[in-house]
């Protein structure tokens, strides 16, 4: 699969890039000046279609300014992987064309566009989780699917061969080290006592990440975790930790059936912070031991079906916001994110000409999760108070919850959990 870029558009992009690259600067021998590179590539980006299907595909693969982003990241990658170029603290700022391998600017421009039209590229992103999140017994039958692009697995020797943590180029291999400079002590290997979450995608990832592919992977991770907490596959309990666990995406680029180590990216810190406090569901001591893994597997299989469903977009978006409600320590943000979770689930096609949004949401919530008349009446009463506090936060700048308002967070979280569970049941039905 390659981009269907018209020959005239390709020639125009090369010509524009040829002009711009002459002004690109490099500091300290190997550090690309991102601003000058972006300016150089901006005019080339303008030669591409700015609307239509082709443009939309490029934005999905890369970002809002696809060619500009690609050129900057690809130049950075080419410089970092060259065995003729090295970092030098005392080296003065120089032009890109002064670097070995970049002397012929027209050739560099042509090479970049030739690489660009081979997009999208295929990637596998792997995230090592804490061993508290899923028990090893869960994987006795192998990998567990999480929708069409995700899966859970427990690394073994074969996994290490399929997803190698090695590379012939020492500069690429050095990306496994935390600082990005130098090699790890001893051969790198997957931890054998941790489950992994994996996400497959197509597009473009720079060596330092970001862009739509990584953003998409993290959003889907958040939706999965939020849905898992709501469906009681997982629990979130704050616990003090002497040292913080670091979470990273290990990215492999896929060619046919072969995977080659590409780069290592830090997971978003807010997601990492929540992950540090997520554990597997805690069973009651009386729950039969031999029924625990089958129950967990049944939840994962239901989640897989939900994520694959073409009716799950709203549910997965609300699950992402439910996950967001565990981020940080600001209670008003927790509150608004929980309210947003419900508004996404319940606010679609809300006609506020005859009733307020609060009344509509309250009635929909009561009839979605209420078990009987009294239960629905209690939900309506509680939700009215909760919604009033929400309005004070959004419309009057209320920045701190006081007294009874703090108790609304637990009630609101329960409402979100029950609403997500009920929506899952309706979709599966």
C-alpha cells in the first residue's frame, strides 16, 4: 500500500523541498534545528492537496501538516542513524548540507519524497504492564485479543524472537537506553514476569514519537483501561510507592512478517501515573479459586466483542473520559471528567427546547441503570444535586469542592460505572 501521489504533485513537492532544505541548520554536529527544518518543509507541504480523501488519509497517518512533520522527523532519524555523524558539544551551528551524506540537497529532497510516498508504514507498539494488572494464569491459552488492533500477551522466548530488542545499527539499538545515548549493560530482553499490552497501527512514527499513531495508541489504551475498571476487570486504588515505575512504548516497524526494533517512547506521564495504581480485580476470599481466571477471561472476551463492535464508538470515548477521571489530584477536574463521561453516554440528540440538559441526563441515567421506581427516584434526586455542582464549577468558576460535595465524586463514579456496564449489556444484546 503506497500513497497515490500524482507525478506532478510529487515533482512540485521535491522542487519546494529542494529550495527549503538549503536553509536547514544543525547544532552540535547532530542536533537538527526543528524550526528551520519545519519552515523548509512547510512550502513543500502546501504543494499537496489540502482537502479531500488523500489529505484526510495523510492527516490520519501523520498529523495536520503531514509532509512537514514527516520531513522534520525523517531528517532527525536519518541524522541520528548515520555512522558518519556524531554529537559534538563544541561543534558550531552548520547547514544541513555540511553533514556527510547530505551534501547533495536535490538528492536529499528526492530521497525524502520517495520515502514519503511509501507511507503508510506498519508498526507494533508494546507496553510492559505491572505484574499486578493481570495474573500469568490468564495467558495459559495464549494471547488475548482486544479489538482488531490490540492484544494482551505474556512474553516468552518466542515473543523475544518475534519482537527483538536488538539491532545491527548501534545507534538504533541505543534508543533502548533511557537517556538515548550509549548502550544498555548486557543484552536487552523482555521481562518474563510482566504482561504486555500491544497495539498495531499504520501511519508514521518519528524516533521521538508523538503524532497521530502514538496518540491513537494511547487513546485506545485509555479506553481499554477505563472500560476494564468499569467492568471490574481492573481496580484503581491509590498506594504509596517509594519509587515510580516507568512505562514505555517499545516500537517495532513491520516489513512483511518481520519486525525490526525501531524506537522506545515514554508513555504519557498522566497515563503512567494512573497505571501505577491499577491492579487486577480483587476477589472476595470466599470466591472459588478455580473460577477466578475463567471469570476474568469472560470479561476480557466481552470487552473484545465490545471494542470490535461498530456501535461502540460512544462507549469507548466515554470509557476514555472515565479513565481520565483518575488522573491528577484536582477534585474539580475529576468531577468534570466524570460528568463528561455521562454526557457522552447520555447526551446524544438531547433536545433542550422542552427540558434542560440536566433533566434530560438525569432521566436517561435513571431509566438506564435504575432497577425499580424507588431506585430511579433516588438516582434523580442525587443527580440533581450532582448536576448543580457541575454547573457551579463550569459557569461560576468553582475551584474547590467542600463538605458534602466531596461525597458526590464517589456517587458520580458509581453512576458512570453502572452506566458503562449497562451500555455494554445493551450493545452485546
